[in-house]
C-alpha cells in the first residue's frame, strides 16, 4: 500500500507542471461554469496558494539579492561586466515600460470585476514624492513588518554591496566572516528554492480553486480579458524584438544575421521556459556571431541571473490587468513604483522557478492592489512564460552583441593610438 502511494506521488511529480496547470485551468473553468456561485466552497484552497506566494516574497528578496550582488563584484566583473550590467538594468526598465504602456492602452482586465472584498485588501498608494522618500526607511524592522518592498530592497542592496566589499578585504578574518554570511544566504536561497518547488507543485490546486471561484462569480466573460492580456504581452514581446533589431543595427551588426543565429536559443527558451537551461544553446549562438568566449562566458550567465526583459513586460501588463479588474486606475506614483520594483527584483529573482508570479506579487503589493485577480493570471502563466523566457534569452544575446561591439571599438581606438604614437 505504501509503495503504491509513493509511485503515485512520483508520477505526479514527474508530470510536467505546464500540463498540470493547463488541466487545472480547464477543470476550474468547467467547475466554475457548472457550479456557479457554489464554487466559492473551494475558495480556501486558492487563498492558501496566494498566502504561500506572499510568504516567500520577503525572504526571497533578502537571500537572492545578497547572493546575486556578492557573486558579481566590481573586481570580478571588470569593464565588460559593468557594461552588460547597466545594459540589463536599462533594458528591463524599458521593457516594463512597454508592457505598462500597451496594457494601459488596451486595458485588458476592464471586462472583469473583482470580488467585493478585494478592493478593500489593497492600500491607497502614496503621492509620487512619498514613493521616493519611502525608499529610504527610518526603521528597517518596521519596513519588514509592513512588507514595504522598495525599502527592503534598498537596505538589502546596501548590505549586499557592503558584504561584497568585505569579501574582497585583505583582512583574512573579516573576509572569512563575510564569506560565512554569504554561505548562509546561499543555503537560505536553496531552502527557499526547495520551498518554491513545493508551492509550484501545489499551484495547480490553487489555480483550479481560484479559477473556479472567479468563473463562478464572474462567468465566462472572464475569458475575454485573459485573451486580451495574452495578446498584450505577446504584442509587447514583438515590440521588444523590434527594439533589439534596432539596437543591433546601431551596433553596426546585421539584425538578420543576429536573429538567424539566435533562432535556436529563442525556440529552445520558448519550449523549455528556462533561461538557465538554454545557456549552452545561447553560447553556441554567440560563437556563430563571432563573439569571443571571454565575453559571452560572462554576459550570458549574468543575463540568466539578472536580465528579465520578458518578465518585466509580463509584470507591467499584469499589474494593469489587476488594476482594471479592481476598477481602479494606476496613478503616476503607482506606475513608477511598479517600474522600480520590476527593475530591482530582476536582480534577485531571475533564476528562481516561478519568478514571474513572484515578481508580479511584489509589484501588486507595492501598488497597493488586491492579490485576488492574480489567480486568473496564474492560470495562464505557462502560456505567458513561453514568450517572456524567449524574450529574456534574446535580450541576453542582444546585450552580448552590444558589449562585444563596444569592446572591439575600444580595441581599434587603442590600436590607432599606438600607431599614431
């Protein structure tokens, strides 16, 4: 009897998550349509899923940001790392702005209506000036207790940079102590990753319950806004691919040559939905583009860690979707807060399984919105994840080409200077 249960559990774990979520989404739609408002009996199972997501946000920020920053010190990165780091942050900021902009034009969630209590869950966003002031907390423990994401990120960034500096210290005892703290954070990160895998295994149950309750309350009309959200995100990805083409052209490289080399990692990322898993394929594409290993061996792994252009698009568009479902309009302060969270969170959560949902949870909380409509987005997350992963990988390669072009220009200038001397 015991072995039967064990084999059943193993079969469940081995079944691809994308199919579990697809089945959960379909089952939730059917149950919601058949049971109607009676489907609210399933609401606790969905609420557990949302609570688990919220539970992981702050520990993830602390552990992953510190580990990410301390693994990318100025001494290790050097000139090439500095260039690609700036490129990734700027491209992520640009991408989330595109996602927000297109979604604000379309208003994909306008056909939905959140539950009555959902509007009471969020907090009113502060004025624009307060958004910037509140980044600098008076009391970090108060910020932790209140879940002030931007303030927590600011403090963790400072701690991370300070720890990275101490790791390079010439004082052996200080360096050993700093390395010990980093090892604790690495272990904490791995513990959180393990917990996240467990939460993702529960996610089909949560998605099933939340979709059933939402459809039971709202009806089949919820399908149209979800379709609009998919179109907005895929449309924004296409816009971002055009931006990459223009960037490649500005680097005096052929966009056709770039996409011919990049098509294999793009398709691999679209199917596997894994930036890290696509790294070997991306490396081969970089070689085809004539980029030296000394460049792409740094830029591509770093991109898999901190570059999330596609996910940034997803977060921007989905936050607008959530706001539409609640019947509210994002203020300028809320939009800027979402952009800041999206850019800063990309440093720490890019390599995390289920990073998109986690970043969306951060952004929704920061904007003072309800988590209730996030369930609908989670139901189609696998469809959205394909496009955003492909975009992330393409952005990594585009940034690598840009850095390579910059380095070659620098080498030519130095060669000319030597000849003139």
